[in-house]
C-alpha cells in the first residue's frame, strides 16, 4: 500500500493538527474520555472490585497483598493496584471513595497508548496518516470505555503497544537493510514495557507479542530477526521488574496467589467460560460493529488492500498482529468485550493507511462488497448509539429529554456525512466526519444520558440514603441481598456482607443500619424476631441491578442497639 496523500486531500485544519500530534491527540482524548471518567458512578463489577482492592491497599499500607473486603483478590498482578492506590492517595479525599481518582491511570494509559500507536505508525507512514490511525483508536468505543473505568485494559494496552512498536521497528529493520536498527536502549525500553505489562495483567502481553512474532515469522519462514530483540537482556529486565513482587506475594500468600491466579483464574479461562462469560468463536466479530466504531467504516476495505500489498513488510506485520491476536482471543473460551482490545491498534493503522492511500488499485467486485458491508456496519453502529441516547432515559430514567435527542441528531448528521463522503470516495473527509460523530455521541452517552438513568445507579442511591440516615456512633452498616462491589466501595471497607439470617445475627449484636434487599428480607426479619430485636424501616429504593439483569427493592432498616452495648460499640 503506497503511503502518500493526494495534494489538497486533507483539510487545512487537519494538516495543522498533524503538525502537533501530541497536543491534537490530547485535546481529542480529553474531549471524548474525560467527562465520563469524572462523572460516571462506580461501575459493577470489575471496576469496583479493582477500586476497592486499591482502596484497601491505601488503608492497610500493605503494597504486597491484594484484598477485597474480608477476602483476597488473587486474579491479577499488583501493577494496576499500585497505580490506582497512588492516584487515589494523591488526588482523593481522606475516605478514598471518589471513583474518578482511581480512573486516572486508565486515562493516562489510554493517552500513552494513543501516542505509542502514532509512534508505531510513523515507522512507515507520514504524520497525517499516523495521526489518523491514533485518532481512530482514540475515538473507538472500546478504548473510550476502558479509559473511563478503573480496570487494567487501557494501561495494559499502553504497555503492549510500547513493546509491540519496538518489535515492529526491529522487524522492519531486519527486512530492509537501509533502515537503521533500533538501538540497545530502545530495545530495552521495549522490554521494560513488556515487563510492566506482565505486572499489570500477567500473560496477556506475552500472548499478544508472542502470537504476532510467531505468525509473521511463520509467514516469512524466517526467524533470525528475533535475535535483534536481545532476548537474554530482555528477560533480565523482565525479571528485575517482576520478580521482587512475585517472590514477595508467593511468600506472603504461601503460594495461594499462584494457585488462584494461574490455576483458577487463568486456567479456568483457557478451559471453559469463566463466571458465565463463555462464548463460541465469532463472538468478537459479532461485537466489532459497536466496539470498533467509528473506525469500522474503513476496516474491511483496508484489510483487503493490505492483503494486496502483503509484499510490504509493514503490511505483513500488521496483518499478523491483528490476525494472530484476534484468533488467540477468539479461541479462548472465556470472552468479554474488552479482551480483544490489543488487536485494534493494528486495524486502526491499516484503516488510516487505506484512507490516505494515493496508489489506489482499481476496485473489484470483492472491494465493492466489502465497502458495502463496512458502510452497513458503520450505519448500524451510528443508529444504535443515537437510539440509545434517545430511548435509554425512557427505559431506565426520567423519560424523554429533548435536548439529548437534539444532540444525538447532530451526532447522527455527522455520521451520515461520513457515510456519504465515503460513498463519494472522499475518504479523508469521511474520516474526519466519523471521528466528529464519535466526539459528539460518546460524551453525550456518558455525561448527558448516563446520569439520567437513575434506575441503574442503585449503589450510589443506596449509599446516599445510608449516609443521610446514619447517626453519630453508628457501627458499620450491614448489607444483604444486593451486595454489588460498588456498594461496598461506597459504604466502606468495614461494611458487613451477609445473607438474611447472618445479617440478622450481626444486626442484633451491634445495631445500626441494615440495607436489605427483598430476597433476604423475610430471613432477616425472622432472624431478628428470634433474637428479640427490632428493626424499623427508615428508607427504601427501587432500581435495576444490571449485573444480574433484574429489578431490586432495598429497604434500609435501623436496628435498635442491644441494651448491653454502648452506641459507640
């Protein structure tokens, strides 16, 4: 695929943005990501589990062990907890219950990933094209979602791209003697990124880079280029970064961390669908219309063009990267939408290269069919996001809100502009309009629509009522029935979690507030009655538990303190 842009094909504003890529991408990322990260309440379940474990790391001062509530959380390495606890400690209040402070590492990780993608693309593309690739990744729905929540994947993507971009340069230098080989320092920095990825999410970064290197080497039937990765030095760097904590957690947990993280968490994902998240191959293909929107408008045609240009080492590497990573994640039985994220940077680069390709081959019937499918995917995604913006408040919130519908209409207009421009072969215009549509619709959903979905935000509402009803000297609250991690995060680490009868035993002993969901209410009240204790309802709320897909009704009771206990006990 020849890299060049037709004279005058890019708007003057876009050309100026390409001259300052770091600033331009920062503005784009902040505009799309930052509002949601600052305003969305803590989400269930993974985000709140990560945030609560990081919160407990602050509270205990233990930087080795990883705990959630009264148990351990031994499914991921410690890297993300260090980052989140440091961020919350630096930026948060004394209670450490502001969820946005735990999301800062994800925001920074996402931005670093976008910058590293730009640097990766610049290995063979012009600044305008590399900027387009980075912007397509930044505006993608999946990366946007991951930057707005306190989980591992945005930071993991940055680490993966740091290592993959160096591997890409090593490969290109090995295939083109005229290229300068990456220096020793750059190679070791790539290994440091790799090691940091291991500290964030264990073997995932190993799988992505290993699958890419294996696939492109098998394609070329040549493996000697891998010597330039300096594997012995790289393994020493990895050991230096990972081993201190790896040994410390093995000692502190008596090996339990590895039994659970490798034997249970990782092993179960390879052997079957863990936690009801199993799905057959093709799962990610079914979701790509939404998760890779708006770049999906260009992806299928770009893959076809890259295959034509497979003699190019850059195209071979990118196809091996996307294809091997995609196949690896499709074959793993346990599937969640964000797992596929490490394959998307390669697709973003291919899409941008196709948009700016000046040496365009005469389209064939297959090209027309792929373009038709890509446009259909784009329009389906556009319709889905616009419809959700308009109708979600009706289903889960306060009803129709016409300003939201008007803004959704503006985003839809930009999306249709992108569709028409692509149909007329004005690719750069289509790209700019597609990113503009995402920049309107995504913040609309996170800042305009989400706060109005009151039925979904059960934990924040319950925590607010508990705070209102709490009296000085009250013991830690008790929860039963509805025990989502977000509620534990908001109420506090010392919150008692129990079933109905157990909650009654605790309440009868200590008094205070008990938040009881309907499924456990009969057992709770019966248990109190058997202990001659009384509970008085002081508040209640109804909502929708999206983690389980069911309606919930929570009653907040005040249980009389036992006669022998003082209020402070």
